[in-house]
């Protein structure tokens, strides 16, 4: 451990024992570059203290019971590097993202693939693709960041399901996962949509854009997305032919489609392509709903769990994912920067003030309270880190922070045939024991029990320890 980290840890331990001075939160002056950078550093350090994959005998990239959350943690550290330039955690990110790619480079590692959902795998693929877009160096041995994203896309594409509802992605991968297997949800389909759109932009290959459009258009045929009201509901049941929907409103469902649409707009308006205003209309529609639902007073929150104070750990992560996607949208479509940035600034101020817990600046969940709310977790640290890191945007050359592509600085090695398309069958054959672990990426999602119709909702979650 670096000497300054040891010193900081000692200071924190002393603070927590002495109780001499009340914690005031992470010190932040939002319009001062060094202050934002220092606050970002403190928040990401708080998140990385939960990570042990870089220790002897531990598994790189893995978080026990919370496999998908490893991607969120490493992505937060990747964002921190990209926006601040501090490479303190780069080796942890590089090793972890590579290790969890599995034997075939598709984020279907044998230790976890028997109980995954499409959303779990997708989040890792997006993290790898983000590394490629940021110009994060490929490792000398192993899979490139781009090929890991392509491997994820290829194995997900092979699961496109026409057996119910005329298409779409199921939430979970295997029949033994019960109603989660028949459920089709917004985050799995939205994640595949975003992954395809970003691959289209990075590779400049229209076949990826075609899949993104196909996914979006399928979603519009279901009750999940209404492009008149710009409402995005959580899920629909394939066993009922997607006739009804779960009306839960989660920020990450909106955010995942927002960024995907922003990439689609940029792909079609990139030099030498035809202007496609359709996707800009989609971006404006979704962004308007995000502002209305999740930023009613300018500071982000997830009303479906924060009001009742019952957010589980996965749900706490949603804000961190969304603010990152909003920042990418502002970079891809500069005309939206002035609309998006004030929301990110206000949220960062609230988040920093919430980091006043336990005598060591532990971060809380409800940023709008501007104080620690008693919920201490890695997930709260990750989300706070994400919103603080993206607030470096006013101080950097935003053109240089835009996601790269093969025509503009992107040099991650491509492998269009990446991934093992037999992974699904192999994992299913190996999974003969009951599922007893795994914190699902769709933790907020309620699977739907149908007996002769829509009778009710039942929680179908694995909550990590």
C-alpha cells in the first residue's frame, strides 16, 4: 500500500476513535478544479477499500456474492482515471477487467456463468468497451478491451428470443431460473441496445447499429417503453406474451437507453454519414423524463426506493451508472452539455455532503439530504465517486475526453468473432446444484408471477451479503 494511503488510513482510524470533531463530509468547492479532483480521489479511495481482488489468494475483479458489481467498481476507477488523470488504480482495473473475461473473452467465467443474467454479463462488456473508448491500454497478453465487448455482444446476440413477444432478451439465461427466465426487462434489452450502439460507433460497422435499432424497435412493441410519454417501465412477462408491464421507475433503465440513443445519433451524424434526427428526438425525450422523474429539485435520486429508505445495494449503484451515462451523452452531443452539467454539479455537491458518516467521510445514499443518512456501503461510495469524477468535465478539454473510435485514436484490437457461442449450453450443463449465491444486477427488478394472467408481482432477487 502506498505510504500516503497508509497515512490516510491511520488518520481515518484516529478520527473514528476520537470523536473530537464531527464529520462535515468531503470538502468540495464545485467550481474549483483541485477541490473536485481531491474530492474524487477521496471517494474512489473509499470505494476501493472494499476491493480485495488485488490481494494474495483473492480473485481479481471479483466481489464475493456480487459478481456484476465488480464491473461497477472497476468502471468507477476507470472513470476516475479518465477524468482526473490519476492512474493510481489502473493496474487493478486492467487485471480485474481481463481476469473476469473468462476463458473465451465474453464475460462468461466458469465460476459465475451458471447463474448469470443478461444484465450481469452486459455490465462487464460495457466496462470493457469503455476502456477501449477511453484509450485505456490493452494488456500485452489476453483479450483486448474491444474484443471482450464484442464477445459479450456475440453471446448475447445468440440469445435473442423469438419464442415469446416476437423477440427481445430474457432477463436470466437458463430455464431453471424460473420466472426470471421468462421475464424480459428493460436493463437487459437496454444494455444490449447500448452495447450494440457503442460498438457501432467504435468500429464504424453498421451491423452493430442494425442490432441496436432492432432492439429499440422491439422494445417499442412492448409495454416497457412508451415513446409518446417517454416512460420506461422495468419489465414485462414473456409467459404472458408481454401483454402487461411492471411500472417500477428505475433511473438506470432510462440512463441505459439515453446513452445508447446518444451513440446512435452520433454514429449516424458522424462525418460522411446522413443526418438522422430521429435519435436526437429520442435523446431529448428520455433526457426530459430523467430530469422530471429523477431530478425534481436538481439533485438526483431514485424515488422508488429512496423515499421509503429501502434501497438495496444494487439500487444504490443506479445513480452512479446514470450520471456516467449522462456525462457520456454530454460529450457525444455537446449541445446538451449546458442542460446536463448543472444537474451533475448539484448532485455532486449533495453527494459530497452526504459523505460525512462514521467519522471517516463514509458516503450516504440520499444526496438530496446533503448529510449522511446512515446507509454505508461500497455501492454508496461507488456512486458518489462517479458523480464527483464526471464533475471534472468543466476543467478538461472535452474534445479529448470524447469516446474514441477506430478513426479517432481508438486502437484496441478488434475480433468480430470473439466469444464462445456455446457458453450458454456449457454453463447450463455444468449447473446441476441449487443457486445459492449471486447478487443480481437487476436487484431492483421485480419478477412477475403469472397464473392465467397478471396476478401480482413477486420479488425475485439475490441480495448480496
